[in-house]
C-alpha cells in the first residue's frame, strides 16, 4: 500500500511509466504525450484526482485544457489497467500494478483523499463465495473502504 508508505517517489513513478511503456508496446497501444502526462500527474499525487483537477494541472503545464483531453486520456488509462476510477470520489488514481489483470480493493482516506490499492481480490474471497452460494456470477467488483490513513490519524 505504497500511497501510505514512505518510499522512493521518483523511482516509483519511473518504474510505473516503464511498465506502462512496455505494456503499450506489446499491446500495440499508443501512449500519447497527453496520456503519459495524465498518468504522471496521477502517479505524482498518490491520491485520487478528478478530471477537472487534472485539467487545471495540464493547463498550467501548457497542455490543451479542454475536458475531452483529460477524459480521453483517463478512459485510455482505465481501459488498459493503468489507472482506476474511485467511485466514491468520482476521481481517478494510478494503478499500483499497471498492465496486470487484477481486481483490487481501495482504502480511501476521508480526510486527505489519499488512496491505497490493496490486493484483496474481492471477486476471489468471501464475496465470491457468497456470490457462488447465491448462484451469482461476479463480472466486476469495486470495493472501497473509507477511513483515516496513517498520515492523517494524528490530525483528528
């Protein structure tokens, strides 16, 4: 859960971008400068950002600031597993394991909006067992636990 841990932030960003580049090359997907910059913004923040937050940052950096630019980039990143949409916040966060098929759960800090990606695989645990018992097939599961991150616990 790297979002709540102290770590080499530069190395974190560089290794994620390298993994995304490699995945895009293998899949024949095009990582445009705008898509890459949106991913870098998400990686740099380690918290969920809305499309308009991203647009504001892009505008300050000289990128086109029209909503379709951000939304198209975010759609691409989510579609390819490089980012996740956090439903509770109507925002996006960079994937901790870009390009790998997984179904994480998210720990969302209600104070700072920090988000950590937990490898809970909800569609394989007790939720999957309950679904199976009900004759239900899970196609997609989004689990978001809301609480207070270690960085904010001393502030309340």
